[in-house]
C-alpha cells in the first residue's frame, strides 16, 4: 500500500492515537521511575543517618582503635570500642548457621527439584516457605528453651547463653531461604540438559549432582550469599540465646554479642540520646551495612563469573 | 544363534513391533508401528510435524520414562540378545547404556569439553585417566572435532560454536561405544556447512553402529539414509529402501508428501 494516497483524515487519527499511546507510555514510565527512585532515596537516607551519627563517634574513638581493639565495654568506666568483639560474635554465629543451613538447604533443594514427585514438591514447598514467616523471636526462644538444653545433655558444661545453640537455630531458620532459591534455580535448568544426562545412562543422582547442580551453580551461590546476609543481620535469635556480653571469641560454646544484638540491646536500654554510647550503635550499624554491602558485591561478582549459560 | 535378516541378507539390529504409545494426557502418539532397524545402516524417519517421529525415536532409549504417566504398548526388540527394551523388567539405564542419543538442539553439559565427552564413561564407573584420555580422543576424532579442540580440552563446552557443540554431543554419545545412535533432527539448528559435516560423519559412523534419524529435510534423508520410513498421524505409512521411497513409493500418501503436494 502506498501512504501518499492515504486520505489526510486517516493519517491524522493515526497520529492522534500514537500521541495518546505515547502519553500513556510516558506516564507509566514515570510511575516506574518514581518507585525505583523511592527505593534509592530510602537507602540514601539510611546511609546518611548512619554516617552523620557515626562521624561524631569517630571523633572520640579513632578508626584504628575501633578496628583493632578487641574489647567492647561502652558501659564500663574504662570505655573500649573495639568492634572486633562484636564482629567475632557475628562471624561465629553466621558460620555455625551456614554449617547447618548450606548442606541441609542444598540437599533439600536437590531433593525437591530432582527427586520429589510433583505432588510432594507442591506440598513441601509452601510448608517450607511457611517457616520463613515464623517470627525470629520464636526461633530465639526455641534455641534458648529447647536446643541449648538438648546440647547441654551432650555437653553438660555448656552455658545457658551460647553461640552454638543460637547458630544452629539460625541455620534452621535460613534453610528455607537456601532450599527455596536453590530449588528455583535448579528447576530453571532446561529439561534438555536433564534429558542429555539421562540419555547417557546417568542415574537420577548422577544427573542431579554432576549436571544439574553445576548448571544451576550461580543461582545456588546467590542463595548462599543471601543466606549469609540474612545470618549476619539476624538479631533476635542471638540476642535471646547467645547472651549479650560482647566478648572477643570464636569459641561456639561461649556466649557473645553480635553487632545486631548489641544494637538492639542498646536501643532497648536507656542510653542518653547524643551520648557516645548512643552514637556507637550507629558506628556498629555502619559496620554491618558495609559487611552486607561487601557480601552483595561478592555475590554479584560470583554470579557474573558463573552466569548460567544453557 | 538365529540371525534376523532381510532379503538383502542384512541383519536386523532392533525392531519395533506393534508399538503404541500414549502420553500422560491420553494422546496416542504411536499407533501399531512395526519397523526394523538394520545393522550398519541409516534409517531415516520422515513425516509431517506432529506425526510421532520424535515420540518413536525417544521410545528407543526410554526417554519417555522420565515423565510420569507415559505408557508404551508393544515391543522394541534389541538383537542379537532378543531383549524387549520396553519391558518393565528392563532397567532404562541399561537400555541407555547401549543406545545413545543426539538431540535437536545441542545440549552440552556445563563442563569442559573433555568432561562432556568423558561423562558417559564416568557414569559407567571409569576413572582411569589413561583410559579416559584415550576414549575422549577417539570419540572426538570420531566426531571430527579433535583437530579443532585438541588444544582447548579444558575450555567450557559452551564456548564452542553451535555446529561444534553438536559434534561434541555426538562425541559424547559415541564415547561409550553404543550399538545404536538416535538422532532427532540433529542439523536443524545448524548452517549448511555444519550440516554437511555431520552428514558425512553419520555415513562414517554407520560402519560401526546402527543409526535411526528423524529429519525434516527430505534431501537429507535421501542423501544419507539407506532406509526411509514415512509416518503420518502416529502410523507408519511406508518403509523401504531410501531409493525406492524417493523414486517409486508404493503409497500415494508417501509420494504426495515427498513431492510436496501434501497438505
Ligand atoms: N508431552 C506430550 N504430551 C502430550 N502429547 C504430546 C507430547 N509430546 C508430543 N505430543 C503429541 O504427540 C504427537 C507426536 O509428537 P512428536 O513430537 O512425536 O511429533 P514429531 O513427528 O516429532 O513432530 P516434529 O516434526 O514437529 O518434531 C503430536 O500430536 C504431539 O502433539
Ligand atoms: Mg520431533
């Protein structure tokens, strides 16, 4: 068809339609931009508050002392602000949690994705995801009242407040995150890959371990990273079950405070607003933010390296 | 031992006997198909889309077992041992150890070139480095890929071109010395040169084993196959020497399809 013979009126209605469609597009685009900008704004606001409250803190305590001192005693007469005493607690509980959650979560994911029948999967996954909705306070008391007493049966010298019980329960709490995300990424591996493995005479187990897991590795690693972030940021379980005594130790049978449990204990107490003790929670919060940020960057890098290509 | 032969004194390697197949949703995709596969010959399956070619091919390595609810009726007998490979008593893994498959889209594993080819051997419990090295080299040579990849065996298989990936999949299927190789439109995703490579390869391969290939490309069937089977709506319409099918088919439907008058 030749446009030049088209009556003028048709062209103009078409243009009008285009114009209207363009306005709609613009409006939608704007709405999307606004919500994205809002998320960025909130993040910036958080960083701003943390940094602006942490600056006066670092005028009292040098960054060097903050990072190298291993004693954290803001409430004593001789005050020490060595963040390592809190980081050690965070790292130890996180590590225990991962020892529990990585194998359990990965095995659950492999089972659900490669072995379970459709019916089992459709029942098990929602139940598993329900576990995500359990308030962490409940997990905290679960650690204190059930897991620690059980551990004390095996090891009677275990104190009531200890990182082991807290870490184990934290691990149980993050199993569903790993299982669910890892399962999603294994499910996403195309059927052609599975058929290829089975056609070679592989068993289900060989297919799952040697083909599907490596194919889904970037998603599985992403799940681990999320689990680590979740564990590093977890507050209530450690606050309840690990005691709140800042101690520089990596020994799981001792009690200790983590960055988060320190923040919550100070926030719940009655420290004067604007005092150095009050400011210290912002320094601690900033440390936590940086740790999580580093984890995210690491996760991003790993994901880029092992990007799925099937 | 009783050998199963045809009038040209060719040995039957496998034979589908009155094969019916039902998908889980009740679709009957194969209706009483009886078809022999001759040893050291290429048998091509042709027919319009949806006529059941892939379904038939995939019955030979029990691929349908991967999906619950699929049902076979009838037999596929593998010679010389007279095993009905569809029997419930036969482990599908045993079948796949003897009959390997190359898919329409190259589907290398997320591993190195070497490990892709070694996969079948590892699955069979082989871990001797010397044996693996030899077998991988032999298979890659068999798939005419050796010269292109011999210096980069540790590279990820995904870094190969589409045609190379398909030849890698052939090498992978070849490494375990299968008795029959199944090809489901192996060249439909490839350019003419890569297609030609693979066609030449198949003519070479049939010296060692038997081949069943599904193809949409009539010229391809005519070029490479010894026997051609024409399927329509789940039934086998005609099966004969490729020459005969393409020059003087006995059924009108076959002729219509081959000459493009169909549908
Ligand atoms: N998973 C399935 N469930 C139900 N029906 C199916 C399934 N796969 C295939 N079918 C049906 O079975 C019939 C045969 O399909 P098949 O894939 O064997 O055809 P084909 O000859 O290989 O076609 P094409 O040339 O397009 O690959 C078709 O009618 C198809 O719709
Ligand atoms: Mg097909």
